[in-house]
């Protein structure tokens, strides 16, 4: 395909080091992708409505409060997955709405969790209003479920024009020049990719669609796993929300655990935020086997038999108390039954010392080490590789019967966990995205 250079319409004035995005590949949207696109539109529209309907003290006072409101909404979406797990995983069994696999209603676990959090965080001034907010969301999802097939089958009811919905992969390479005047001095490129999913009048005229961040992760996924699989997976996780629930330990920590602690498995990850994806012998657990299997997902963490996957596990679940307790129970149940020491675990929890899950790990005879990370004294990465210094404290629990090396735990592992050098983490992330083999 011709690689005609095109510029993003909303880009800022080009500076000396800004390069054009180049169209690399384009495919027509399948029916499955159209379903994902419509579901993404629904949840993002509901999120905007949710942020506006609160009436409590924290509502619309500061940008930070609006971000927390969006996090409340994203946790509501995730709660449906916690409520509806099966051995097949959530995404395998609930078409056409895999994000809402369970029953809808204001009395369900997910809705009650939402109502409780709206009151607790003072997003809503009263419980009755929080119940009203939950009803608005549930009714909107129910109505959407009844009309999704017509949306897919009727072009005039698609966002924009269904017949024109396509996926476009764009890419650019930023040269790291030793001598700007001599191309022979160029070092390895920084590759950034972007996906546009929607109705395209031309390469970059996007009508009512989704535009991904432009970052190395997108290029890595498309070039190693294909455009079709990447686009569908990306929409699924963007529908679920890619806020703080997608943060995780940085790539430097994961690579140190891989090299020095024998970690080969990630207990809570996705193709977007997996830091081991592409390394030999690794696998990860995730919510949606139907979109994630092409990337090596083992499916639901809670359905995995650890005895089939010996070695080290890094387990970093979303910070939801009920989920943290379930994680602690699964890890400790396995360690209580198994005497071989075949598996060991590095579990990341917030420092919530009054939560049952945290207490179970802290008090367990299987706790080998515990590392406390103070606010802004460690880094995390979001699902696209951005590096952050959180304002919360974390606990890292090393659980099992043995660790491969106590010396390495006290040395390189602790150093990686407590590193606040953002530039070094970014450099390691870039190297990770650049040096893995191109299998596309």
C-alpha cells in the first residue's frame, strides 16, 4: 500500500523535531468491530452523563474531582466483571455486550457498589439521588442492548456512516540524531503508532470515531499481532476505561522480576498493559479471552490452575477491596495445598492495612518479604507507557515457600521498585517496544 504522508488535523504547529504520521495500513470494519465501536460510544457517553449528574460536594469543583468521578464510573464497569466470572472468562460468553455480562438492575452488586461509592465519596448528596443515578445508567444500557443489532445492521443508524467505517494504522519514526546535518549519524528511531477507527472521508478526517494515543505501544501491538486483533482488543479496553485501574508496576520492575526472580506470568494484565508481552516463555491473565487470546492470554486469573504454570507470578489487581480479598484467598489457598514450592508470587496492594485482603497476606505464614513504597517514591505506568509518581502508598508482598535469590530481592529488585527516575523508565519502555521481533 502507498505510504502517503498525512498530518493530523488537530495537531499543533509543527516544530523542528515533529514528524508526519504516515498511513501504513487500512482495513474495513467487521461486524464484531462495529459492535465494539458502538459499545465504546455508549460507555463514553454514559461516563459524560455520570460526571454531570452528581450533586454532592465533590461534584464538578476541580478537575481532580472530575477525574475521580470518571474513576467511580470505570469501577462500576469493572464490577460487572467481578460479579460474573466463569471458567471461560467474562468476554467469552456474553455477546453482544461483554462489558455487561451479568444482570442489570439497581439491586445488583455492581449497582450497589456504585451507589455506596457515590455517597461515600460525596459525589451524590444523598443515597436516594445515588440510586437515581444508578437507574439512569442501567436504563440506558438496557435500551442499548435492545437496539444493538439494528445499529449494526442499519447503515443510517451507525455513527456517521457504517458503510465507511474503517481502521487506519498510522506511524511515524523520530530519529535520534547524533548530528542533525548528517543522516549517517542517526541512531535507532523512536517509533510511534496511532489507530483511527470510524468513518473516514480521507486518511485523517475522522467522523464520530475513536482515535488512540500516538505512542510506541500501538506500533508494537500492530506490528507483532496484526491490525485486526489490535483494533478490536483496543476498543474493548477503552470501553472498559483506561484510567487508574490500568496502572501497573513499570516495565523496569517487570524485567527485573523476569531476570532475577523467575517471573513468567502476570496475574492481572491485558495486551495493552502487559510489561512482559513478547519475552520468551511468558503469559498473562486477563478479562476477555475472546479479544486477548491472539496475544497469549490465559483467561481469567481466578480460573487458572497454578500447578500448570510453575514459576514466578506478578499479581497487581485493580484496587477494589472485594477483589483484593479474592486475590489473597486464591494465592494462599494454593500455597496451603502445595508443598513443592513450584510457584511464588509478588502481589501489589495499596497500603490499606484495615482491608481483609491486605491483612490476610500480611499475617500469612507464607509471607516471605514485604516492601512498603511511600507516596511519590516509586513509579507506575499506564497502559500506553506513560510514567507516573502516585500520591498513594503501596505494599509489595513476596509470597511462597522460597524466593530464587534473597540477595537479588534486597538489591536489584528493591532498587527497581523504589526508582523514581522517570526518564530511565521511559527509555526502558522504548527499548522494549523497539527491540522485540516484528512478527506481523
